C-alpha cells in the first residue's frame, strides 16, 4: 500500500501509510525526501482506519499541531476518537461530496463500506482521473519494481490476489 500527496493550491495527504516497519517517522522521512514539509499539508484524508493506514496520525499531530483538517467517512470519525483521541479538525464526507484543492484539483469521495472495514471510502482525483481505492483492489504480497500491470508480472501475484479477495473483500462483493 502507498501514501499519496495530491496538490492544488492546497495539499492533501491520502492514506498516510506507516510503511511495513510501523514507524511513523518513515512516512515523515519519505515526505522529506520529496521536499514536502509537513507544514504544507492542509488535509489528511483517511480512506480507512485500520492502523496500517492511520497509525501515524498521533506522530503527525505531534509534529504538525492542529493546523490541518482530517477528511474521513462518518463511520470513521468515532474511530479517530477511540483509537487516537482525536476529536477536532475533522470533516466527514459521504458519497458525492467533494473537496476543492484549487488549481482545478477536486477530490470526490465515495463510501465503500465493508470493502475491508465498515468505514472505508475511496477518493477520486477528478483532474488526473486517479482513484485512490484504499484496500479495495489489494493483494497479499507486493509489486517488485513496477507500479502498473504492464511493468510487472501479475501472473506471479495471481494466487495472492485471489487469496486477498477471498479473505478480505469477497464477502461484501455483492
């Protein structure tokens, strides 16, 4: 899984993943490698509250303070308080809601409950036509080298893709 930075006049960090080492500072370091200062992030978009997607929030808040807004589904809001005692600067969204980052960059949100957890949502960048699908199209295992299917051998992952679907998403496919 990955973290994404989407920038217009304002910047949004989507799915701030702690990486597999579980250390939030890894995310901070990777942002630093891209010359992104935490001070420049206006929004944090939580597509999913599982700790590998949200476990970095406490560290982020300690470094950044309260100068940002968390965007999440209505079902995720009480989890922010239960998991991390975060109760302020939260904006909930539902299917069809949008966030204008400026410079023609608009993010649209879609609730996709139980495509992993009950509070899951997806974020769509209307300018680049990019869907940030959370764990909806996931797999056990990781791509080696490429990001797109024409850059890697998907056949090697087929069993892990099927196992992921059967164990994580399949029950809610209908």
